[in-house]
């Protein structure tokens, strides 16, 4: 039994380190590096094909396609993602764009609520935001009530 105590202590310590790394930095309001890395991985798998590997969006993203949909916008500072509060971005990603589209507009944004958990969606946005300049992150946080 005594041989297992050091193993148990080590397991508890390592578990604590992993949990701590997943938490936001104390008092900073910033997501952890682990959360951003998780978001980057989900973004690469589920978002980059349309929104670009470097958050650059599709060319001519403001000009409608032949089918009436708009190309995927950039998620970097040049796009409009940061002009929308967190609650809207979360709902738009989870439910897809069509429920939020004005009458007669066809959205190409699919719903990801059956693909990504709520935590995964938040991690994707943590990754996206981590690429914005500090001023834009601050403006977006103020708009989102945080």
C-alpha cells in the first residue's frame, strides 16, 4: 500500500495542473492557453475550410454568390465578427445563420450545435479573439458586457 501513495500523490498533482491550465488566468478574464489551443484545433477542423486557415475569410466576402449567399467573412480584425456581442456569435454558431437572417436572405452558415459542445464553441471564439489586437478585444468585451 505504501508503494502506491507516491503514485496517488503524483496523479492528484498532475490532475490539478491539468484542471488549473484549463481555467482562465486568475483575474485576467483571459482564456487559458489550453482553451485557446483547443479552440484552434476545432477551428481548423470545422471552420477553416470556409473562414480560412488564417481567419482571412473568402475573397469578396461582401459580394453575394450566384445562389444569393454571402461568402464566409474573415474572423480576423478586418472582418465584422468583433462587431457582434458574444451571445449573438454563440447562438449564430450553435443554431446556424438562417434563424438570424433577415427575410429573403439565405445564409450559408451551418449549425454546429450537434457537432460542437457549448464549451467547444466558446473555445473556438477564444482562439479567434486571441488573434485580435488588444484594442479590438477590449471593445468587443465591453460590447459583450465583460
